[in-house]
């Protein structure tokens, strides 16, 4: 179905969720090729040290005379001694491998720390899904990649070592350090060529893994809509909520109209209700405003509660444009509003038969 087709680019939220689960594009071939090449690049620097430790190990073991009745304690001491030299000999290679591994992990994915991939997944042992993965495009690509690496590796090894075959016969007549240096040079030469080959294949695999990852994490339209609802909220619900909030705000505004001292009108289009208590308020406050039907409603409530209605087109429009409900009126309207309030106070005094 078109609705189920993954045609939409993944959102940043989806990328972050997958990253937290440890689902990031990683090329094992790129990492192994880089490891392989770095190991043989360092072989020239570490090989003399390795040969020295190996020679020391043989020298020490040679001095260990075999007792008349060898027992377990003698064997364990010899193994401990040989093991200590072996650990010292391979320590630089292990440290290099660990350092390169951390570096490659950071280069490919950045800092990702997740236990999600370590959890057992029972769908991985499902025979039906296993058969599906066995004949998937990814499996075919992996098989072709391994076959290509094997073929090219054998061909490259033959080309590199073809001219060095007589040297292997000469190794039997060499001293141990010289034999190690000679064989190490040949191995290092072959390793560098193979490392370059594996790294080149790894680069192609890195781009393929990222392309495959981007293709797999694409989203359907329904998934995109569902994520939008989770992050931004359902548009229909948000619209209804905004409508409800406007209604509540309008209701509270209308409840303030009876407390106003005057309602200034356009007279048809705009109505603004002002409240001012002398001695308590610094300036008049706009308690309600509206246009058209809302303006008519404000005027109706004002008439119902005996709030004076004064027509002043300019002041009414300025109040509506430049003042929000609950705010004091702007200073440039002080004089005009003061004149309106003075008129209202005189009108109220005349009705009550008293003077201001």
C-alpha cells in the first residue's frame, strides 16, 4: 500500500531514538581493514622489541634446567615466566588495537553508549525470519563482498610473494633475530598491500552501510503523522484547546465589563472598556475590547449594568490597536482618556444632583 511505503526522510527525533538504542551505521570491513593496515604499519616499529623479548624468553627458558622428576610446580613456574615475556612482547600490539578500535568507533558513530544491542531478541531465533534474512539483499551483498576480498587477497598475495619465494628457503640457515627480521619484512610487505586492499573495500562498505541505514530508517506517512502527534500534539486537539482557551479568556473579559467606568466605542466596529479607581490606580486599565459582534456584546453588558458608553472613534481605535486587555493605557492616550473620564464623572454627578 502507498501509505505503508517508507518515502519520508527520518526526523531528528527518530534518529535520536535509534541512536539511543545503539542503531547506528557501522562498517565492520572498514574497521577491520583499518586495524589490519595499522597493525602492519606499526610492525616495523614493534618488531625489534618483539624479537628482543622473544630472544630473552628463550634465553631464560634455556637456562631452566630440567629437574630429575619434573612436577606441576616446576611446569607452572616455567609457564608463568614464559607468559610474562609473551605479555610484554604483545602488549604494544594489544594497546594499538584497543586505541585504533576506540578511534574508529568514535569516527564512525561518535560517542554512543547503549546496552540495547546486548539484550536478547527472540525474533533473531525465529526460523521464518532467519530464512528471510538468509535470502535478503544484504546477505547477498555480504557474500559477494567476502568472495571479492578473498579472491583479490589471494591474487595480491601471489603477486607480492612470487619474487620472494627463494627467501623462504634461506630462512632455515639464519640466526633467530635475522630470520625474524627477514620474515617480518616479508610479512609486513604483504600485510601493507593486503591492508590497503581491505581498507579500500572497507571504504566502499562504509558508504554502502550508511546508504542502507538511511534507506532502512525512512518513515511512512503514518509514522510521520504519529510522531508529529507525539511531539507537537494532535492538531485537532490543539485547535480545540486553543478555541476553549479563547472562550475562557473572553468569558473572563466579559465579567470585567460591569466593573468598568466607561466603554469607548467606534461606535459600530470597536468597543473598549476602561476601569479606573482614583487614588488606587496609577492609570486607567483596559479590561475588555472587541470588534463587531464582540463589540456589540460589550456594549450590551455595559447598558445592562449602567456603564456609560462614550463615542470617540480615534480613541477607541487607538485603545484597540495599542493596548492589550489587562494593561494600562499608553501614555499618549492619557489626555484623551482623562477628558472622557472627566465627562463621565460630570455626567454621573449631574444625574446624582451634585457637583464635582
